[in-house]
C-alpha cells in the first residue's frame, strides 16, 4: 500500500458522512456491469441501507487525500457466528497496489466471530484468485435472489481474540 493513503473505520451511524462517496465508488468500480439490473447504483444503495443496519456493521475506507479510493465492509450474523463480508472495492486507478488486501486484512483483524463468509461472482477471476491466495475456501454455490447471478460462497477462519491481540 502506498504511504499517502490512510485508513479510517466507520460504523453504522458514521457511514452517513461518506454515503455519496460510497455510491460514486460503487458506480466507478462496477462500470463493466452497468447493464446488469443486479448491479445498479440504486440497488447498491438499497443493499447498503439494509446491510449497515445489521448488528456489528463495520466499514474500513482507504483515502488518498480527500478522495475515497477503496472500502471493505460487512456485518455480524450472530445466529451463525459469522461475519458477512459484503463488499471490497478499490478505484480502478488505485488497483494493483495492495490496497484491497490491506482493506481486507484490516476489516477482519479484530472480528469476534470465528468465521467470515462472502459471495463472489463465478466469472470474477481476479477476485477469485485474490480470495484463494488470501486463504478463502469455497463452501457452496448461491443465488441469493432470482435476478442475481450465481455466486461462489467462500469462507475463512478468523483468529480468536487471543490470537489477534
């Protein structure tokens, strides 16, 4: 990660301060999917509102000056003792600098849950390769809604509180 970047953490109430920047980041990082109804910015905003109201919501943002260049966020799934890793996005002109890995690691570093899970598009080979390299394992196939694509569901064990201290 480059030295001019800084990471900031946001919880459910404080994420409103960067709401517009999050929507812009989503639009710019999903341009290749612009024609797909599952990946519209309106749908992202709907998901964001629902996800940030979940228990244990946590977001880590990467900033270059006053520009939001990346985020990772998710929430707790207490009934399953899991952390749902929802989104990892880095602006195209900031990719391939280790920012995604840094955001990923920071988001998961102090989670109390023993496991994290995420969904990744089957055709997203760059993300698939990164998650595999970072230790994630495929545990299933999921289509969360009828209009959604098929995803691979991945999981990773998280360090216990004692291990992460």
